[in-house]
């Protein structure tokens, strides 16, 4: 009997997989109105309680047992679509979801299925573009980076800055991807705005830790930004005009439901507004500035073509530049019998250019391929010129002296990568692929040209600075999102990279793991670990983002940066109220770069490698987030307690005598409150309030008197007063806080267009927040004795008081 029972069980194990055949349902999920692919949309089978989500291109794959299935396709803000049928073979279902007009008022911060209670990924937030547009900002300019700064664990730099400082890291430690292509400098107007035009964007995801294995190359965060594909049915667009810029966005079909385009343009007009003021101040007799200005522009363009049911082709481009220019003329000057005229000219340009050609192919119903060839370039060029002309002689005999000093730097990348999404069954979601990048670095090059056509003709043409550096970077990854029953979900992955530069090879094996334990439908615990390596550095000694910041590679002298981050947290969803999360992290960083004391980007006598020191960093903190993403009132409350320190104690790399000191943007407390309320279809209001501990700075807070060395002439001694700096970043600015308000007035026209007036106020109660603190010698006089005393005091410079703004937008 035992043998028969054993034989029957063995036979069942062998035969069961054959009897219980499994088939795959796959396809794209898109918006029914415009054909836009929906990222992270959900497909769920009610009968088996199994589900899947779409990838970055709207593709999904779900393998289920043969038989009756009840599929529910859903996406926040869209009507759920149900499909009941008998599954008896592999099936392709391309789904188009209708927008739910009843949910137009809903604003979401993240999709719960991926980043909330049930997802294995922690330290991840999906930020809808509509939320970005609703947040009141400086001059009414919607800005992606400003929205991200309001999230826990993310800090800004100085007042109004567009920099990101994530969990103790620096602005160069963020991987900023636009349609999968990295951008190196995302700042306009010296960091007060970013290069991301919200009208061109579809989806934004921020990773602060527990990074998926498919990402690499940075230590602190990944910002994955996806552009719209374009409406595949009809041409539509948005145009707006504000205080300092105007923009327009157009999208539509070239061939309906086959080829689409999405193009957006933005430009500031500060240079145009400044011209009347410049002309009014100009004097023909005494000379002066004859022309000056500043502007920036962005051009985003994306074209999508459906080659077949299995193949799609994408072309994504971005071009953006900032420009500062000035031309001045000095009045005629006389010296004896000579009359001369002088001209001065300044040109400063910097910007990005990217292009990506992408091919998607469904290899089979379980395997999806994405291949991309891309180019990215960042460059900065600062040029100043001077010309003197002798007017005392006829034109044909005039002598000129011309000189021009040019400083430029940049980075250029060519990249080829291929990624695969493989879904063998509902318990595994496997991603793997590889990348190759060819880097060209131009760290800093200074050229001087002098031409003198006087009595003795002279010509000088010289170039100095660091030579170009060429590097090869490769990376491969393997990642699996595994479901081990209902309760346990694990994201396992490994990222392997190499960097070849100056006959040196660097290799890095970076394991990643994320774990989720689902205690009940509304509560889960998560933990994660991620190792990261970064082969490029940004050198900066400015308090704000400047185009003179240098991008430089790891070399034979400069090692790659490395980090290890440990995270743990709890996530709770209180139905019909809000979602809550608390996360703790501990991060170590190695081979961080800082300029040595007194060193800067300028100067050609020393290579940049000799101007910097390498050290370590330690950061840890706790983040709390409460967010409401449904109903008429939406928003979040975030709080971060954190600490970030630096240690430079290695021989030859010592800073601060090797003692531990706080990082420049180390802040103990950071609070953000953001809310949006929709009163009706015609009016909605938004507000945000932020508070943070002041930035760190270095000041000589003590002075002492000492005897100088003897004079080389008479060997006498002189007493001197010296400043004493006890430690680096030994001073704290005043705490920072600010309230912003905004209101939108909407009106639909008879033709169906939507017109919106936006009125916003930046820094409502005009808080005088510190932008810069400096030392000032203050002199007082005793009225009784007339004695004068001078003492050094610290004074604060404020950049932005209360600033109202207004803009007008029309959607057609």
C-alpha cells in the first residue's frame, strides 16, 4: 500500500505541470484618448490573485494557469477595465483605459502597488507631473527639482537653488536620466531653475536608496524622467506666458495610431526686458555698457514610430543653453597727442545636448527587449575680450591691441545599451542587460590670444590646462523581483561595472537586495542594502551651482567613489485617510573629493588632480512621510532628522587636520508641508511650507596676536593679528523657513480649450533667509572721548523677499 501511495504521489508531481498548463497574457496598456503608454499600470487576475505591472514602455506580461480568468486593468485616475474569458493559449491583449472624469480631482504622489505597502522597493517615490505643476514656486516657474526637494531625505542647497542633496550626498552623486540618457548639469540661472520643462514630461521616479540593480554610476539617488510620446489621434498643445519666460508644447500624430511627435520650447526674456534700462543708463560721452543680458532656453522633441505589432522606434532629443553676455565701451581718453577708445566684451555660455535612438521589440510573450544608442554633451565656455584702438591717426594707420582669455570645460559621452524584461511566471520579474559608454573629459582648458599691431607688432597665442581624458565604462546587471508566497517579496540583484582610464582598470561588484514582509493588507516592514560605485566627480567650490563646476573622471591618482547604504522601514496605509511611512538609513561613502584649502578651478599652473583631496563620508537619518493622494484635498507632510560628516585624514589628503567635520549641507532637521485643495472645476489652491536647519560654513571666529618673522631689510620684528579657524564648517546660518501660496482659476471656452490664470506668492511672510553670510568690519565712535573702535561682525545677505507672480496658460 505504501509503495502504491508513493507511486501515485510521484505520478501526480510529474503529470500535474502538464495537466495544469500555463499560458501568457501580454500587451501594452495605453491611454484611450491619446495612446500615451501608462507606466506602472496594474493587471490583476481576481481568480488566482496574481498580477503584474507595466514597464517603462507600458508593456506587461502575466502567466496564468489555463481556465477562466477575470482580469482587472487599472491605473490611478483611470476607470478599471475588466476582461473575463477562458484562457486556453498565449494571448496578446493591448488595453486602452479611459480617464475617469470623476477622479480628475485626484492627485497622486506614488502608486501604492509599487512603492507603498505591497511593493518590495523602498526609498522610492513616483511623482506625477500634474503634482509638480500645482506646487507654487519662484516666479511661478513649475520645476521638477523644486518638487523633489520637498520630499523627506532630499535637501536643497542655498536659497532658490535647484541642487539635490540626497541622504548626505552631493549634487554630483545624483543620476539624472531623461528618457534613459544622463544629464550632467540640470541647472538654469545658476541653479535657480532646472532644465526639465514639465509640459514635456510624463513620469518621474525618484530612488533614494535600496537601488534596483539596473541603475549604477552614482552614489546617492536616481531621478528617472520620462518624456511624453505624443497623442496618436489628434494635435493638441499647451501655451503659457509668465513673468520671466514663455513656453509652448505641441503633440500629435504624423500618421494616426502609428507615428507621433511631442515638441516643447521654453525661453526666458530677461535679456529683452533689460534692454530699455541699459539704453537709458548708457552715455555716449562717458561710455558704458552698450549691450548686456541673460537668457536660457530648452527644446525637447520626441518622435515615436510603430514599426509593427512587436516593434517600436523612438527618437528623443533635448537641447538647452544658458547665456550671459556684456559689451561695454569706455569714453575716449586723451594722453598727450594720443586719443584712444576701449571696448570690453564678455560671453559665458553653458548647456546640454542629448539624443537617443531607441528600439523596443517583443521577442516573445515573456521577453521584452529595449536597445538604445545615445549621445550626451555638457560644455561650458567663458570668454572675455579687451580691445584698445588709437584714434589719433587715420583709419588705415590705426593701431590696435586685442586680447582674449577663454576658459572652457566639458564632457561628452557615446553610449550603447540593451536591457531585457523577462517574466517566466507571476513569481519572478527578471531584468538583465549591459551598457558601454565612451567618455571624453575636457576638465579645464585656458587659452590666451594677444594681438598688438603697434610700432612693434606682437602676437601671442597659447593654450594651457589639463589635457583631455578618454575613458571606457561598461556595466552589466541582473535583477529578480521574487514573490515567495503572499507574505514575503524579495528584490535581488547584482550590478558589475568597469572603468578603463589612463591604462588603469577599475572593477566593482555591487550587490543589491530589498526585502518586504507583508504583515497584513495595510502594514508591511521593509529592509534594503545597496552598494554603489561612481567613476566621475564634480569639482565645485561655490555656494551655488556654477557652470565652472568641473566634471572629471577617476584617474591613476583619483580613485572611484564608493558607497554602502543600509535601510529599514515600516509602511502603513490607513484607508480613506492617508499613507504613512518611516525609514531609517545609514550610509558610508569613500573617495569623496574636495578642493584643498585655497584651491579653485582657475589657474593653470597645477593640474586639477593636485588641487583636490580624497576623503570619507558618513550619513545617517530617519525620514517620516504622511501623504494623502486621493480626494479633493491632497498633499503630504515630511520630516527628516539627519547627520552628514566628512573625514579627510589620509596622508597627502588632510583637510581640517584630519578631524571629522560636518558636510556643507548637513542639516539636523528638515520639514515640508504641501497641500492642494480643489474647490470646484474652476478654482484650486495650493500651499507649501518648508523649514530647515541652517547650512554650515567656515569662519575665523577667533583672532590672536603674534610676532612676525623679521623684515628682510632691517630684521626688525612686527606684531601681527591673525585669524584662527578652529575647524571647517564651524558656523551655522540661521534656520531657513518659507511659505508659498498659489491659486489657479480655470475656464473652459466654447471650443473646449482650457484657460488657466495662476497667481502665486513666493515667501509670503517675506522671511529674510540667509543666502550668504560675510565678515564686516564695523566701526563705532565713543561720543564722550571720540575714540574709534573697529570690530568684525557677521552680516547676512538675503536674496529673495516676498515675490508675487502671475502666468496665463491655455490648453488646446
